[in-house]
C-alpha cells in the first residue's frame, strides 16, 4: 500500500505501507535512527531501530517501507526498509515537492495600513514570509537578531510570536519553541563584525555538535547600513541565509542596495521611496501579519510603540497609532511603555529573557502593568536627574548669521557617570526636548571622548553629509558615523575632539 | 487499602493502594508522567505511563490509585487512576496538610551566642528558616544571591551547607543539590536593578523551559538599603519570594523598614537596636544553625571570619571569635583567610565555583590550607605595592580648628591602575590603617573620577548625613552614596569632583 | 574462561567470561552502572544492571565476571559479579598495566626540521606526548588553554587535531570529541591568576557535577614567564597536571626554570640555548607530529604561520617556511592569513568557536579562502586608518650621541579609540614597520595611561633590563612588564607616565 507523508491517518495504523518523501531531518540515538520525510504538504516521523549510522543526506528523496503506528498522539512508521528513490524519478519528485511546499508556505502581500511604500516592498515581504515558513517546515532554526532598543524589541517580539505559532503547529511539542527559535539582542546600532564572528562560531558548533541545520537569520532594526555589510557578507559566504528588516539609511553602490546582494530579502522603506519614519517595528508587525499574526491585540500595538520610541511621524504612523488606540493603548500609555522598554533593554543587555520580554511586551494580563508600575518611576527619576545635570553643565552659545542658531553642548564625560542610564543618545535627546520649544534654530551636542552626538532643529542640513565631508578632510582621524539627517553622531580619535566640534559649528552656520 | 504519602513502607509493596495528597511537583516525559504527592510529612513518587499531558495543577489535592513498588531504593506508585479530591473535602485536607507541614518545617529560635539583638529578631529568623524548609519540601529551588565579599561569601556558604543537607535528605539523590540550590555572587554592595532584571529573566525562562517552580530568593549581605528596594519590588510584583539577611543601613519610611514590606523575612540588626557589627555572615550562621547546621566545625568559624573581614567589634563578635578559636582558628589565621577570600572574590567575579568555594571556606582538610599558602603571598605583595603607591602619591593636609584633623587624599585614577586588586575601598582602607596610629583625628579620601571613598577616625560625624546634605545642595550632581557612619563613599558627576571634595573638608572641620 | 580487556573478540560473544583490569572510568544511571576496565592495551565496557551505587574507586584493579555481548558495534560485558583483586596480586597487576600502557602511549622524539634546540628538548616533548596519550587512555579530558593570538591559535589547533584523532580512535564515538577536548583562548599574554581561579572553579564543578576526571591542562604560548607561575602553582596544589609549551622568557631561580617545578613537561626553546624565534606554534606542531599528526597538509603550515605572525627568523623558521611552501602556502599567503587570524582572535574573544576556527586554520577546502576574502580587506582598511592616525599624531624627536636615535612616540589614548582593532601592541608595530626603513636607530613608543609599549631597532639593549632597573628605582610605581629584548612593554601607575617615558629615553641614549 502506497501512502504520502501528508496522507497518513487512523485507517492505516497497523498496516505495512510504502511512503516516499524528502528527508528533511534526522537524529541518531544509540539504539535508533529517527528521521522525517515530507512531501511538502506534511511530514511523517520514521523510526529505524538500528545501531548503525544513518547515512542518507538531508534533502534526499527516500522510499520507506514501514509499519504505521500511533505513538504519543502522532503517527509514525516503524521502518522495515529504506532506499533512495531511483535517479530517474528524482526530477518529478523534486518538482512535486516544490509545488507542494510552495503551496504550504504561500504568503499574501496584505498590509494592516494603507501605504504606497509598503506596497512597493510587497515582493520582499512575500519572499521573507515564505523563507521563514519554509525554514520552519524543514526543521531549520530561526534566529532573530535585533537592535536592543524599543523599536528592535517590538519588531523582534512580533515576529517571534508568529514564528513560534508556526513552529508549535508544525512540531506539536511545547519544547520545540526553545529549539527552533532564538532571539538575541545586539547592543550596537549595526551588526558588528565581532558579534557576527561570534554568532557564526556558535551556529557552526551547534550544527556540528548537535546535528542541527543551519539557521535562517532574521535581522531586525539593523542590517542595511554600511557598517552591517561585512557581517552580511560573512554569513553569506558561510551559507547562512539572512533576512534584513531595517529602516536605517541603506548602503548603496552602483549596482543597487548592498544588503540586497547578501540577503534573501531586504525590507527597508528607504529603498521604496519612503524613509525611516516607517520603523523596523512596523515592518515586522506587517511581516508577522503576513506569516500569521498571533496575540493580535498585544502584537498590533507594537507598531505604534516602535513609532513612539523612534519619534516617527507620517501617515503610516498615524494609522498604527489608531490601531493601537483600538486595542486600548493611548499615546500616553505607549510613551510610558517605550521608556520602560528602553530601560529594560539597557539593563537586560544580551540576554534573551524570553518570558520576561514577552510579559513586558504585552503577553498575559498583568506583567506589563506591573513592570510599568515599578520601572517607570525609576526611569523618570533617572531622566530628571540626567536632564538637571546636563542643563546645569552645558554651555550655550549662539552662532551663525545674526547669531540665530543656539548651540548647547555638554561634555558627556564630565556631566554624566560613565555607563549609567540613560546613555548618551537618549541623554542628548532629553536636553534637546527641553530646549526645543525655546529656540527656532537649535543644535544640541553631547561631546564624548571620541564621539559627538548631535540633534538639530531648524537647520536644514544632513549630518551624514558632515560625516562624509569630514572623513575626507581629516582622513587620519578615523571619522565614522551618521544616522538620521538631523539626529546622528560622529566618531573620531580623541585628539581631534575640539577640531571636530569646531568644524561642526562652522558647517552648521554656513 | 488507604495509605498516606508519609506512611508507605515495605509491607505494602506489591499491593494496589489508594493514596491522597497535595500535588507538589510533576515532570512529563514522552512515555510517562512523574509526579509527587505529599501529606506535609512525607512524599511519594507516582509514575503514570501515558503519552497524554498531565493536566493537574500544582497544589491540587489528588486521589491516586496505584500499585506500590520499590525502585532504586525508593517506594513508588505505578498509577492506575488519578482524580481530584471532591471539593467538599478540600478544606479539611488543606488544613491537615498545613498542620503537618508546619510540624515538618518547624524552626526554634536558638542562637549560638548571647545577644539581645538576635533575640529581638527571633521571629524573622523563624520565618526565614521555615520558608526555606518549606521551599525544599515543595520542590522549589533556593537561590542564594550574596555580596561578593568575604562577609557575603561566609554567610552564603553557611546557608548553602544547611540547605544542601535538607535538599539531599529530601531527594535522596546527589544531583538534586545542583538543581535545587544555586548560589550567585553580586559585585555591587546592593542588588542592582540590572542584576535583578537579568536574574528574573533567567528565573522565568527556567520555569517555562524546564517546568521548574519559582525559586525562593535568599539575599545575603545586600537587600536592606535604599538602592536594593527596586529589586525587591520587582521580584515581589512577579511573585518571587525573597528573604533579606543584611546589616547595611536599612531604608525606612513612615510605615517602617522598606525591605520588610517586600520580603517574607527581613533580618537586619539595625532594625533591632543593634548595628552593622553583627554581620551578614553571623546572621547567616545563626540561620543555618536554626535550619540545621552542617559541617559544624568549619561553618561556625564563618561568623568570626565575616566579623574580621568587616572589622566588627562588640560582644557578639567576641563570642564568635571564641567559638572560632575552639575550632582551631586564631584571629591571625582568620585575618589571612579573610584576605584570601577577598582576593578570591575579586578574581572569581560572578562564577558560582561551588567546589572551589566550599574548599576555600573549609570543607575537607587541605584545600583551604593550599589556597592560603598560594594566594596569601600574592595578596600581601599586592597590598604592599598598593600602599606604597598611595603613600607616595597622596597629599597630606591639616584642617579644622588648630589644624587638628589630618586629611590624606589620593587621586585613585592617578595612583592605581584601573581595575586592579585591591579595589578602591580596600585601597583606602590600607592607607587608613597605615596612618591611623599616627593621628588622633584622621580623614582618608580616595578620589576617583566620580566617587570619593572616605574613612574617618576621631571625627564624630556620619557620612550618610554628608551625602544627604550634599544631595540637596547640588541636586544637579547625581549625588548618591553613604555606608557606615565613618566609612563610606559619595558618588557624583565628574565635573563636580573638586567641589564635592572641598565641601567634604568643610563639613569635616565644621 | 579468562580473557583480557584488550583480548575480547567475536569468538567469545555469548559466553560468560572472567576479565581483570584497572577501573579507568565509571558512570551511574538510575538503572545501571557503566564502567570500563583496561589492561593498558585495550579497554572493555562493563554494564551492571543495578540501582545501588557503584562503590569502586577509579584506579582499582577489578575482577569482573560477565556475559560477553556485542552492542552498537562494540563488545561489552553484562556484569554478573565484581570484586576487587586480592591485595597480594596488586603489585604484579599494576606492573603489568604500567608496562602495557607505557607501550600504548610510547612517543618517539622525531622532529620535522633539523634543530639542535629541539633535540635538546626531546625529553620534554616525549613526556608531554606520553602524558597526553595517557590522559586520553584514562578518560581524562584534555583542556588546551592558549594565548589568543595567531601563534597561540596555530599551536592549539595543531594539538587539538592530534588529540581529537586519539580521542575518536579510543572512544569510537563522534560526540566524545566534545567531552574529552576543550580549547579556550586567553586574552592576556600570560595565564592570569583570575583566569586560573575561574578555570579551576569550573574544572572542579564539572568533576563534582558530572563525575568527570581531573583534566590535563596544556598551556600554549603562555605559561613560562614570571606572571604565569601563580597559576601553575594553583593548579599543581589542586592536583591538576599542566604541560607548558611556550617561547616567552621563562622565570628562573637558583634551582632552575620555575615552570618546570610545577608542570609535568615544560617545553621552551629559551631553556635549550635557543630563543623565542622558535614559536609556540612550531613547538606544538612538533608535539602534534610526535603524538600523530592529523590533516598533515594544513597542520604543518601552522608552524610557519606562527613564525610569520611572531616575526621569527632563524634556521628553524626557514625550514618551516619551506615545508609550508611545499603545502602550497607562500610567505605572502601566510602573511594575509596571519593578519586575518589576529583580527579573528580579537573579535572572537574567549569563545571556543571550534568549527569556525578549524575552518580558518585550513580544515576543508573553502572556508579559509572565504574568510580571507571577506576579512582581509577589513583588516587592511583598519590598519591603514590606524597607521595614518599614529603617523599624524606621533611626536618625533632625536636623542642620544649626535642625536642618532630617532624616537617616535604616540599618545595611544589620544590617537586611537579605546578598544578598537588593532590593539596597542600591533598599532605600535605598524608605526615601527612604517619608520624602520628610514632610520638606523629607532625607538617607537605607544604611550597609554598606565603602559608604554616599545619597539626598538639598532639599540642593543634589553627592555627587560629597563623594567628590572625601574622597578627598583621606583618601587612605589608598580612597575611590571618586559617581553622580547627589543619589543615589550612597561606598566606603571598613571601618575608616573611622564617620568617613566623620560627614564626610558635616558636609558636608551646611555
């Protein structure tokens, strides 16, 4: 009797059947080899009692003869014989598998809000969604690497929920969620080559040590920019597939956006005529929706949350805000949550802390409330103290034509205790928010040992241009940096601090 | 035939019995559900061969019918049927369980030394001891978090020994000591909110991933002070019970000592009319004794050891010293051990290093001696070098009426290599000890980038007052700190270093 | 029927036999005790179904009666009885075991190149090789600790390959390579006492927790110098055997080289009339060859690679270069690989990353090429930028008789961003290489907050002498350091920076 992996059912239990399919996973124990074959629609677990090694390669097409049984609420085949399918049948089998799996993983480009930019990226969304579903289908782990800020967390959690649901549906086993999904925050606003080297090392060792498949890497709120490209290259050269979901300014060359060459899907609104106002959190919520959204009420809110935390504006943001409001999240509540999420992220460092993060981002009824109640007062106390320090120590000067631009500069090393919350970017933001009502044209600079963080208002220039100009002018000074046009930072060797600041003011008042 | 979980014995092996009890723990494997029921006096392991999920909630009262067997020197029930006890029986069953377990975990307030302060805290001791025993009885892990200095280690080890004995007695399995007890040093002199967030994340993930119960958290030599309260709140809001054993100045409000509101037991001599001379090590040795002291000879010594290392005085300390002497530990030997323990702690960072720590704190015959022989000369070499640096570079001035107060101030960033042993606190202590014989009134200050560490003699003022005063006077400067009245530290933003030092001298000479 | 552990074969399967041998390993599970006995030539696995504890001590001589069976391609004994051999037989049995195992682990002092120094060290090589083979034979893990630079990695990988082969041959089980070998990089150029304390803690806990044996510790490219000795002492006192393979200047006292007293083999060319031109990588490749070289083509290259990276010269290096060339590795290709290895090591920090490291050091066909292709351009970009910064900011002065010595000094804290690649030593090397063609007599100094790194040319003095002299002259300044005669560093407390540099110049121009 011939059956298909997806066709097994109660009626054949107790019978010896023949079943063909693609080998998608195998595990060996001292007494038995366990393996799974699939026709692209469903899989069946096969158990071969044997102490000899299992020598078939993942991806082969196998004919298995075995006794159908039911065990732990699951149909299995007790194997009596295995052989590779004859070569001449392979093309047809492969084609059938591919037709089936394409159907199983199909994603439709439907979005939660109206947006030309999203529609322009719909192909990338579909590619990403289908790649993720395929990975789950083929026992490949999905690793979500995300920027450790509120936007990165929001996007990662939305995706984690959707992928977790797919994993649990596929494996029918609670513990699979710990084997086939991993989420890991990155503290830099780019995928540092050092992190990439360490992550690749761990990935390859897990493959060799436990026989795992290479994972699919989903990079959230990082991955597009110039500083990310080396990491992407490293993964590509070692056959680790990546998906990039980012809204930072993407690296670009004559042949197009660089990240697109090294990842299987590159979702970034800056590649679709929009800008960073569509956050990684929004993009991830949309992708999660395309894959299949879980815990809809608390997940949909994450799009607006990420926009609040990244100071978005624009029509997409407005629509997400409205969706959040429908779920009971006012702008005020989101602001509080965003602050707590940033504080959490600062303290939690590189840990996954899956359950706590899930709670913070709205799973269950109470944990989010408890965390806000306890942590928000701490954040507000620390922000108030920081603002007071900066306001007290910063230097105010007026530059430009008619002294029209107000410059507030704070020596970060002198006015804050190294490494304490909030970090330099948020600190400069606090001072900026404090001053921005008062002045038409404003430049706030947080000056560190080897970095100046800048926020501007009313000065129609792009900090990325300044970085580019300075890098040429002072090639010896290791100038790096950039960011958003009026909020970014410049790195340099410490000896050049005064010169860089002087040039910054000259550039601003030009 | 009806039996009780605590009543099973050889005679019923081979018989089918009915047994009622509270479900205290369960584990599911692919082929069987293992669970334990208890009547508060004893437990029995039940094995249900089944591939369906185990759906009873921890804490339910169950009726189990099963075949009594003996396996691996343990009685078990091979389950034939399980049902929840009828609702109408629950109040009586619960009451009986509670009566029984109260008896099983009973602790008596007996102390090793005579002390009114200890007697005044006896209720807290009993609550702590009984909570720990109850946790063991109900398969809850006990996590000991302790300050990573000699006092914190001493207390933690004393408790670890007692709890380990209870765990081994209860589980009759060597490996249980690795599952149901964990000890983890904290490098800050308070439970940092960041550590608390990370610890809570790990706790919740272990619960979700491995089905563990929430642990009981025992905090040693930290937990009482103002800077600890946010951590306590975080655990309380997430239903993690804490016990605080501390001797730092406790945070206080109109409604009482703050830590008492967030922990199930708060043991601190400052709440009982005494002071920090009764160390966390002494308190923990007493609690260990109440629970049931293990390795008495080497454990009792830890009380005196902690006093030596924290420079205690007072009648309790004298009594502990005498007890240590009776175990063969002279004051001189304790001093050497305290130095080695501090050096070990500095180098061992956050690692548990259970066996090595046990050896260092006196388990077995030789390891402590070996470690002292090898490490003490290193410590003494490093202390000598540090003192020489500080004595060479420090500035001596005389202030106050008739220039009666000698001030020795060392610029720590200039006179020591960052991060090397001994750290700032101990370094300032070395300079202080070197000078204190010479001068009647002495203030030694180690001045760092954003912290001044102070030791005083003959100046009857309280550094905590100075911190409070300065915090009001310079609200922009992030003033924090405190400690013991004449040994503590003040933190501030770096720009205010000179001003804070100036104000310190003015305050001292007033 | 009496058989020997090494004598079991197909013919006795199904028979009950008596077998004597030394107990070399045991593991207990809830249902069975597994243990292995050996006659020094071969081992046999014994399975005792029993729920009582296994009470024989490792190293005992046992008589086992059991049924011979074949299971998972392995012969085993199903135990029917165990007893300790009678005391009177022990001396003969021990002697026979020792005779056999000596034969099993025999190593011959054969070297890949002609070198008097190697020949002079042949006894140490043989001792090291035999100790490693014995450890494998007795189920003891081998832990390779190595300096995290290209030399340290090269040596460690060569040894890891040889040892892995022995482990796999012995255990016939792929996963054994993860249990019985561990490799771990050290970031300091010596075995820091803090690392030693943490490593010892982990070792002892693994022993207690999992019943592992104490490992054999092989220290590569560290271990000989003054700063390593405390770590060696610590291990020796706790019965952890060490082997030291190093080429740094070894600590020495009246009674000989200090490391030799605390390790079972101390291989260092400076103890054999040669110098540091024979790198740890070369020594390890030789030792790997003595144990039995694996992947000969890619392993033999590592000797030359380490020489390139450590700027070796001399006849041994020339011969290794030639061997590398025969394997297809030109000097140019080795230079590129050395740079990539250093960059990798900087980024990979303390991670083992076994598979990635294996690939980088030449296992398989493509990974090394891919990694060079992606990482070398990054390294070269960063080196170029660093050199430009240093060349721009460094101060040039001329000192000595007729101003004949050129001194280039760079303030590292000002001219580089803390913690970025390349670190201070390599950075100073870049500046040195840039200037060395121009000047006959050259001293390049990278001046940090508490360390000066020096490279000299044409100045026939030894930096170690300067350190020694200064340590006496400025005993308060915590002077430490040294290195190679014309490339090393001096550490001091920050306040003395200017004075140390002034004295350095005076010393150089004397």
